[in-house]
C-alpha cells in the first residue's frame, strides 16, 4: 500500500528523551502542522504520480519502461536510504534534517515540473526520493519533540500524523486527475512548492533539536543502493545490459552481506533474520507491497490505456480502495491489541489473495462501478495485514533494536514494491491483459506463501 509504511516508521523514529537546545517556548500545534505537511507531501507524491503516467508518456515518450523508472526512481531511492536516515536525523538534529529534506524536495519537485525530457524527470525523481527519505523520520521526530512530556497528547499527535498520510494516499489519485485535467502532468509536481514553503514557515516556531551521536554504516548503505539500483535496472531493461546489471547486483549484494557481517553497527544485522517472526513479517510485508504497489501501477495504466478513461476518471476509480485503508488500519491495530497480531494477518492475507483472484475476471469492458468495488478486497486485506505485522516485528525484537528492525521492515516493503513495479511493468509491455493476469497470479502466490507461513509465526513480546 502506498503509505502503509506509516506504522513501520513510527517505531523507527520515535526516540526517547528528545531535548530542546534553546529556551524558546515551542508551539506544539505549529510543529505538528509542519511535520504533517512534509509527511503529506511524501505520501501524496507516491500516489499522485500513477494517474499521470500516460500523460507523461504522451509528452516525453519513453514507453512503459520509462514510466517504470519514473515510479521506481523515487521508490527505490526512498527505500534504500531509509535504512540510514533515522540515524542522520539523530546526528544532525530533527529540525535541521527536516528543513534540509523539505527544501531539497521542493527544488527536486520544481525540476520534475520543468523537466524537458524523460532522463531529467527520472533524475529529479531520484533526488525527490532521497529528500523524502530524509524528511520522513525527521518529521515524526518533530512530532515526538512537540510533546515531550505528555504521552496522551503525543499519541493523539502521532495518530493525526498517520491519518494525514492515509488521507494523502486517498486524495492523491483524485488530486492528480484534477490537476492533469485543469493543467497537465507538471501540475502534480508544482503543487508541492507552496506546501513545502508553508511547512518551512511553520518550522520557524519549532525548537532546534539537540544533536545526538548515532553510528552510520556508510559502506553498507552504499553497497545496498548499488545492489538495489542494479537489480531494478536488470528487471526493467532486460537484454545484455540487464544481464550485466544483474551481475553487478549479485556482486554488490555479496559485498553488502560481507560488510554487514563485520560492521559493529550494520544497517541490516544478519542475525536479525534468525528470528522466525522477523523473517515471516518481513516476507509478508514485502508480499503485501508487491501486490498493492504493483497493482496500483498496473491498473493506473489499464484504466487509461485499455479502457480509455481520463486521468480524473482513473483517479476516481481508486477512491473506494484507498479510502478504506485509513479506517481498516485503525481496526487492524485494535484487533492486534486484543487478539494478537497473528489473527488479523491470517485473515488479511487470504482476503487479499481472494481480491487478486477476483480481479482476474476484469477486462476492457468491465463496468466502472464493478471494477472499483473489485479493487476493495485487495486493499482491505492489505490494510488488515500491515499494522499487525509491524506490531509482531516490534514484539519480536529487544526494545533497543526496535528502530533498526522497523527501518529494515519499511525498506524491505518499499524495495519489494519497487521491484514488483519493475517486473510487472515488463510483463504488460508484451501484452497488457496477459501480463496483468500473470502479475495478479504472482502477487496472489506470494501472499499465499506468506499467509501460510504466518501460521508458524511466534509472537512473544520481549522487553
């Protein structure tokens, strides 16, 4: 799901003992508003771009391969760097880090809007992804900083922050359709500029947070980026260059594993996956992301290229499925608290599988109302699964590793979504309907495997 990484990041970035460096009286409401605006921008940018893809292709060319890179350039940069940006926010201070991130995000958005060709747009999307990875942990740290001594107010603030992201996901496709209809695809990037400026203006009232020492695994981070980028290139491009990229990905992956085994503070500790619950929750999170992110990409193209809908109509088709996410996330959290995380995961994953199989019946003549309803079971199943699997992940690791584990889970989910888009985009290139049905079956198969594995998941809270 476009923003179900929300719950993962909660655990990564809420730091205990956030202090203020100055004696200014903070404005919690304005600090929360600044953090919420930035988080909304990152979520909006992840969802709004999908309905704009056909318009981008008409304007800049590039075919399906180019469209895959427009999405994945942002997603993979964001996912890979999320492994380290929580530590960066600690080292530089959340306020400084957030200000830097949102400034770069705004500049990159302007570069996207003015892009004269596809390579420039893709390059600017990479910078956007880097900036988003910097902004996201810092934004939640700002929420923690705004309410340092009141747990109840802090919990409500985090809930509002989370709801803002979910709302951005739901509104994104419709907002994209409206902007494209009233202007063109460039409007989806230019709209970020006034929102970013407002966030920076509000940030003036936030106190400057203290810098804290936090280890950075730069060699591990660098090799992770190389491995992921090369793997995405291999899947999207194929052919001889794709094979060379695959070799580079395997080599970089091997170096990454070796580095992590020797690093005192690795970004991905190898021993983490010896825990059965950790391994299952990461796999389940990845499977959900493949299903959800990839289907959003595929169906965005299906609505416009196969059914001939406008960008606005395509955006409205996603409204029921994205609107159900915010409500279901809350319900899933309550179910996990009452019955444990395994039960809602055992319900959610089969429901998502059923939703994917139902979509096999879709074709170019499927009525709009029926198709919009057929998308709902997938989103409902995914939304039931993600908050509980995050809870299970956090319960399975010691408290002092919660942030690291959440970063690994979040990055794995985003990477899986990006690679799913790369693979399924390649499938639909050679025949849209056949490729779409294979994509649905692959997604259903992955969720069936992780759903079965969830039966053996151990959920044992640890101090």
